[in-house]
C-alpha cells in the first residue's frame, strides 16, 4: 500500500486515539503536507520535536492497527464488495449492482 494512503487510512481509523497536540501536528505534516520547519515555527517548537512527534504518531497508529486490524478489515470488505459489483455487472443483476454501489459509498 502506498505510504501516504496507508498513513491517511490509519489516521482516519485511529486518529482520535492520539492526543489533541499529536493530531494537530500529524494533520499539518501528513494531511496538509506542511514542512517540518513550517509546523515547528507555527507551534514554536523545534523541527526535531515535530519530526519525533510524527514518528511516535506513526508508530502508535501502526500498533493500533496491529492489534485491531480495522484498516485491514475495511480494505478486505471493500475488495469483496467491488468483486460482487463486478460479478453482478457480468450477470446483469442490476439490484445487486446498485446495492453494492451503495455499500461502497458507505465505506
């Protein structure tokens, strides 16, 4: 999985488990793509402090996933529903196709 996509998914699922300060820094660096220097200047901390916090957040998010597997389950279910949608197109089952489209939108 592409690293930025992986980080985004992990944050979507487990971001609320981080502290408010961790979320703020992580969002600015990872999601808003600000440089470490920009975030450090904005928050009046060192660039190294921002870097260390991002590393700790990445580690914490990966540990949550290792224990809970929510991202893995989500990706598996999404893949299965997409497979159902593809199969329903082949056999012309419009209702199944529509239902699988709705499920994919919800995910």
